C-alpha cells in the first residue's frame, strides 16, 4: 500500500511539473519591461500605480552564498567564534526571532514584503518593511552629514543618508547598535559598523542590492554582498504584528519546558 501511494505521488509530481515548466519557459520568453521613472526622470524604486506592488526578498542565512570578490567572510577570530556558536545553537538567540528589528543588510533578506516611498519634496526616501518587527527606514536625501560624537545615537536601523549616482541610489549608514545580527547565521558587528548600500532597478521586476560592510571591530577588511530581489506587481503590504503569533518564541518556550 505504501509503495502504491509513493508511486501515485511521484506520478502526480511529474504531471504537475509539466505545466510548471511550461509556465517558467513562457516567463523566460517574455520581454522584460524597462524600469519605471518618476515625473522628474528619477528612477522609480517603488510602485507604478498607487498602492500596488512590493519587493519580495528571500532569506539568505549565511552571506557566503552572496559574497562578491571574496571566497569567505574576513572575520576577526572572536567574530568567527561567535557566529559559529550562534549557528551551532540553530540561531536560538536570534533577536529577530524575538520580534526585534533586523538592521543593515539583513533587513533586505528578511522574507517579507518591502516598499520604497520616494518623497522628493521632503527630500527623503522611506522603506517600509512588512516583516522585521514592522519597521521603516528614513533615508535623508537633503545632503546632510551623519551626526557626530554623542549626537549620533546608536539605533537598530542606523542613520542613513543617500544620494543618486546616475540610476543608482547610494545609501551610507552608520550608528547601529549591537543588538542586530548581520545575517541569519549570526554574523556579529560592533557599533563601528559602516554600511554602504547600492540600490538599482535594471528592469521593472528586478531590484539589485549591493552592500559593502566595514567594521574594524569585527572584520579584518571591508567585504561586499550582492543579490537580486523580485517584484510582485499586484502585491499590497498587510498588517503584520510579530508579537501576536510568534511561533519562533513558542517553539523555544516548549523546548525549554521539555
């Protein structure tokens, strides 16, 4: 009986694979539309019609898979040991699992929708994240500098200032607290973390993200990651309250009680 069920399931997968493969082929043959632009000619990183569309990141647990130029992350010994401990405990102490915000590049690899809202009159860009503790980021586009000394208060998402280099949005970020992990496996950082992000939209359905990570407190030299994020044209960001149904925390609580 078990063998018969296995064979039936295998045949069902084969049948389902045919139309899926056909759909994938059709998508690959569909001409890619160009990236949209705003009325002033600036690249549009957001929706082409009101309240429609979002970017859908995918999870990258370890950034070795998206490294650019390097074969491995240039850890200082203590940082590598801490990452290995966190990974070995199956990310049990992951702050994002406790509904705390992801910061830096990890906010772009949390598998929940995000949207760009460009506000040229206010000279800033806002990124809205459905997941990741339901946070947002302000990117100041008015030419300001980062606060210095005691005026720079460390926060979860840091202090972001941006500028356009052609069709690429370049964002310089400092002022992170040490509460976040850089990726899902637990790469650490110190308050010296400095991230330079580059956002571009080579076509309608692709957001290209690149980030250079510099932290002399945890790494021996700067290192860079890059990956693409897909566009969902009819998507709408929904209300998401992490604390309301935190399955991660419930699982840990059950494990500790056993």
